[in-house]
C-alpha cells in the first residue's frame, strides 16, 4: 500500500517544481480565438481551443432547447459519444466505445454515489434538466478523476450552490415542452434571489412520457430470424414509459474573496424496462404474429419497472488568496442516499442501495509567467448493497483515496502539460477483500506555429481498479441476458494511450481533430463460457483479463458560408470512428463510424437548422451479439425569439423525418428496442 505521506510528498513535490521553475519575465500575449473555458479535467481553466483534452460542451443556450431526455440520450451523437440506449428511462454515455465503470458521470465534479455503473438498466441519479452546462471529456487524460475515468468524463454543472449573485437581485428560468412520439411532456423552473451577502436558489423539474412509437416491429430482422419468428404489426416499444420528479434548493454566502454554500436535491423516477418480461413468459408458445400480439397485451401486467429515489446534500466553497503560491482553495463534498427498486408487475423484486460521501480539496496555483496548475485530494466512502432475486453482487464497502496534480506551462508558441495521480482503493465483501494501489500519469506538448493553429501530442498511462461487479458478481443478470461470474483475483487494468490534437480557427473556418490509440494491459472483459446456468437458463459469462487495443478519431468542422452583422449561415460537419480488438476477438458493442452534416442559420430573432446523420453498419461483433444495419437520420429545427429583449424562446424540432429504422449498436436492447420514429417536439423557455 502507498502511504498517505508518500502520496503527499510526491504530489507536493511536483507542485513545488511547477510553482518555481518559470522565469520571471512577462508572458507573451496568447492568441485565443474561442474563449470557452473548460474546467473539467483542468480545474485552473483552459480554453477549448488550447486544450489537449478532447472536449465537447453543451452550454445554457444549448440546454434551453434540448430534448427532455436522459443523459445518455441527450449527449448521443456528439463526436465520439453514444448511448447505452437501454430505455428512455435509463441510458448512460458511451465514450469511444467504453461505458459502465470506465466512464465517470459527475455532478459539479463529484461522483453520483448511485448504482448506474452496476447495470445498463440503472439510470444515473441526475437529470440534464438541472444543468446549466455539461462538459464531456473524451479519453483517459482526466487524471483529476482517477481510474474510473479511464474512458472519459461527463460533468453536469448546475447553479444550485450559487457562485455569484443573481442579476438584478432576482433571475430565473422557466421551460415547458412536449413531444409526439411518446406523448411526452416536461416542465421545469429555476429561481435565484439575493438577500444581502446570501444568495438563495430553488429548482423543480417534472417529466412524463408514454411508450414510444417506432417505424417497424420492435424486434429486429436478425433477432426474428434467430428465433424463427415473423414480424407483427406492433409499432410501439412496450414498457418504455418514464415519470420523473426532481426538486432542490441551495444557499450561498458570497463575499469579496469567495463563497461557501449548501444544497439539497431529491429525485424520484419510475420507468419501464423493455425486454425483461420475456424472462417471465411460458416456454411453450407459438411463433406467429398472434403470439406477439398476446405478449404485447400482457406487458403492462408482466413488465419490469424501476423506481429510483435519491436524496443528496452538497457543500462547496472557494477562498481566494492575495499572495502566496496558491491563488485559491476549493472545497466540494457530497453525501447521498440512493435506493433503486425493480418491480415485477406490482411485486417488489430486487432492491439496490448505495449510500456514501465524497469530498475533494483543490489548491489552485497562482499563474506565474505561463505556469499554472492544481494539487488536489479526493476521498470516497460508499456502501453498495442489493437484496432480491437479482442481487448478483454482494454488499460491498468501497473506500478510495486519491492525490493528484496537473501542471501546464504555456508560453504562447509552445507549451507542456503533465499530471500525476496516486490512488488507493479497497473493496470489502463477504466474497473477498481486495486492496489496490494505482499510479497514473500523463504528459503532453503543444505547439502554435501560427495564431490560428494549435498542434498537440499527449501520452498517458492510467490504472483502473476493478469494480465490485467485475470482482464479486455471481448470478443471473437479466439486463445483460447473462449469468455473470466475477473474479476476485482480477488485477488493475492499465491503459497506455497516445493522442494527437489539432485545432484550427481562422476566418470562416474552424476545425478540430483528435486521433488516438490505446493499448490495454489486463483489459477486463465479460466473455461467454459456452455453459448455461441451470437455475436461470441464461448463458454463463465470466469476467476475464486480456489485452486490448482501441484506436480511432473524432473530427468537427464549421464553415461560415455567409455572415452579416448578427446573421450567419454555417455549414457544419462531424465524423467519428473507433475500432476495438482484444486477444479474445472483437470487443463487444463497439459503435460503428458516423458522419454528420448540417446547415445552420442564426440571427437575432430566428434560428434554424437542418441535420443529416449517417451511422454505418457494424458487423465486427463479439459472441452472442448480432450485427447492426446502417441508418440515416434527418432532423429539422427552429427557434424564434418574438420579443426585443430575447428572453423568451419558442422552439420546435422534427426528428427522424424519414421515419427510419435506427438501432444503437452500443445498446444491449438494440434488437428489441429500436430508436424512436418520426417525432415533433415543441417548447418554450423564458429567462428573467
């Protein structure tokens, strides 16, 4: 085990070098064209056009007109990002083909303390409606967040704990929207008010949707052929309803040198899980259309639904310093109590519990002649438990401690980045007790040969300790269609990666490219054994370790075809591709390539956009996985601001205009639950 003193000396030593190595000459003016500051992965703040990290951002304006959807579905389609797309009530981000415990979903930089990484049918305990901003960081160079971010990070940033007073003493946001494909409705609002040095916030959101419509019979052609069945007339994916209610409040004391605030949030959601009901059907049934119709009528009674509930308390604060090596100290802490109940019809099935707390303390170094950095400490204590027929993971006590530093030297024409993180993770259960000590590091260099061009190259070595599921799983897991068997002797997973970055912004053209290659030593994979579980009848899958290689790229481009004052017409494009192989064959559920083209009109009163997105076929599959056909989605959107102050926006979007059959290859449910068909969504937002 690495001692806490050794951790502290290692990181503080790196910080001391960073704080004193720079020469005392004035920094040269840097040419930054786009000044969107990214805080996820670089707490001292770096603009997106000067970052070695691959970052996508949904800001407040984007989110104001975004669909009312779960997190995975909302970010699906961003470069390098897909969704587990398990159900409208449960979807988690997939980044560069990685998901589950390899992708960290955060709220204001802290973990959710939920059970969403345990199973793809478990929803994350945060809704995008509460966000003021969402930052998605792709790739393993996110040392600030440890091994669980070996694939990337999605950070949901809200304003529940205010960091600045309300404009004019009172401001807020109200929104409402509806959609036709699922008879969906959503309503929400936020309010912030000043009372001297205190600033109060309150927010509430509600969302409801019925089973959604699809262009074809829900089961795919390949699935029907494998079952020896034929398609019926059904055009609705049964048991895909969603009901969500969330509310919260916060208060901050804001002074001249910082702030300190508290918040509370409560979320309750109930959603259907398509496909689970097949486990409760009789074995003897006919193969024709009539049998399918009978199944559909019984889904409401036999289907599995999930009720999720979490209460969370957070504390955050910042104190700035006038002198010394550090410019600010930041503290954040969260405590949460999470419960997740699976209902089989009206009967209570398996229940999952997650309770714990996480804290983070960061010291931001004062910038000295282009040198800046951060040193931080992260602590986590969490208890996971499950009770019921699908309690395939035993009660586990999880403890983590991490110490890290990230350093950056930027002299305008050339610069360097580096990071170091040391982690200790312990997991205790009735199956076994395991302790892991991990070291992760990254280094990179960048070069600006001219003002519009940024070139970067980075390397990283990241270690990830196995999760409680990978170590201790033992039993049927209907969501994945397998009886899963963990391995208590698994070692840490090690990823060694290299990534090239290119940013270009000049005149009407902006372009971004990230190309990467990652080698995994001891990649933890879930593989079939060829055996069948005698009790559940499910095939037995075991967690094993093998070597793996992931490589790919993401590219984005915008070209302004015409511009006059506040009016512009822009051609947009994006593409991504990832290929993943292991020594046991292709990795499972790896998304195929995609390419998107669009045309956007922006003006003071009216915005409009046309988008065409093509996703290729995927025929590189693992065992028990069917290929997926390609598809093309066309959407049209518009927004109007009818008043001079632009505070009110009325928006509409027609998605999947051609009513195309689309299946997300990264989803366990792709062959029984295609993506929604043609839909019209409309809404209004009011900021005051």
